[in-house]
């Protein structure tokens, strides 16, 4: 059967049959790519201490951002805790649920979904497999609340964005700075709100130009749109631009480099994406959150509900040390560190919308 014919057949099948086909296809992938897309690495042990499955978000492994951070957390658990890990990268909405179901059906000790778009899928699968533990990075509870076997890993992205906003405000020469978001919605609005508050705290006269790439998950993988939005902000005077847009941000970096402006990365240290242009990055420690929930499973301390990671919990930060932060003047760092202390101490409350 040709691939086109197979696609046509799948399209005519009922939803339940399509789900079965997706599960079969993913099972084949998991069979031929055990534990990892390329290789297996875990600490020597007679048998694994636990089995963990990680399902990637839009952009997949190698995004040098949020997915890679989650991967690093599981990799650390392999090395330090001796767990056995398996990974799947869905290509569609249906595949996300199928991947979660595959891992749950295999009886893994913990199944992790990366990204808020997994929320409804995790909720549905977790209710179908009440004896399996799940974790959702950026999980957004639905009307039915959080199932008792789901750990919702949330972050105070606004706090990390507040710090890089202060960097932008202090380093801007034009007093105009930009923000490019991926998909519109409450999560990315937190990045914008924190960034704008940080800019205002450091530079009350600065103007923030903000724009979003779209209203669907595809907005996180559209570098051309990111470049166009950044160019518009540069034309309006912005000389520092922060993005929270997944691989769409690669276009932001290109636009900034072309205009000899500065850019700020997100989720992970993105300096190497455009050296000399990316002055710092807001770090969202998905690796810390993922490692902690895996360790909780091993320690018998796993609990459903929301766990929030902010500045005080080392859940968010910004690149401020080492060669990748060499472009930030020392006086800027001192001012931003003072603002950090204010946030951690509760003297400053960063808005999330």
C-alpha cells in the first residue's frame, strides 16, 4: 500500500480505529528506538530504579529550548538515579494522546508531557489509567481539575522575564524595546507581563513593543513570522528584543543580527544560536522540575497537584555569569541582582498578566 493510499484509508476510519492505528505506529517506533531516539544512557544498575516516558512538545528534541531542558532533566535522572527513559516526539494532536497512552499501557512508573498543549490529553489519559503517575510541564487544569495522579509543574515565568526586562531597559539606547511571543494565550502573556514590568522598573521612560506570531501551536515554529515581527519592532526603534516563541525566535535573532540590535533568548541559554547578538536568556528550569518529580517517584513522595517554581525555588533565572553574559555591563548586573532580591523577599510582586 502506498503512503497516500494509507493516509486515505486512515482518514476514512472512525476515530477509535485511527487511535488504534496511531498507537500501533507509535509502538513500532518505541520498539525500534528503545529508551531514546539515538541511544540509551543510564547509571549502571542490576535493573532500573524506575521507568520514565517523556513525550516532547512542538519543536521536539533539539529545539535548544524547552524540550531540551526537559530532556536534560530526564537525562540527569538516568545518570544520577539509574532510571530507564523512553522518548517519543508526536507529529500531530492525535499522536500526543496516543504517545501518552502507549507509555501508560506499558505500565511506566512516570509519564511526562512537555508543554501546556498536552494538558487535556494528560487529563484524559490519566483518568483512564488511575494507577499510572503523570507529570505535565506547564499543565493547565481544565474544568474538572487536576486528576490525583497528575503532578502539574508550573513556573513563574513572569519573574524570570522581569529580570531580562530590566536588562533590556538598562541596555537600550533608544528607549524602545521589543517582545515577540509565539501563540497568544495566558501562558505567553506571563512572559510579556513580567518583561514589561522589568523594563518599567529599570527604565520608566522606555516603550515596549509587543506582538504575537499566531493563535495556534504552529506559532511556535515560524521563524519567518518571527523575523517579520522583529523587523517591524526594529523599524519602530527597538534595539533590544526578547522572544518567547520557540523556534520562531530564530527569526527574531536573525532580524536583530541584521540590524545590529540585541536579542534575549528564552527557556535555555540561547547564546550559541547567535553569538554577539543574544546578550542573555531567560532560563526556565524545566530540567529542575522534571528531575525533582522523577526523584519524588523514587522516594515515594510523588503527589498530585500543582508545584510552582519561581526565582526562590531556582525554577527561573537569567544568564548572568560566564562568557555568555560577557556583554552585560557589571553595573547592569548589580541593578538586576538588587531587583532579584526584592522579588525573592516579596518586596516586589511581578504581574503575570
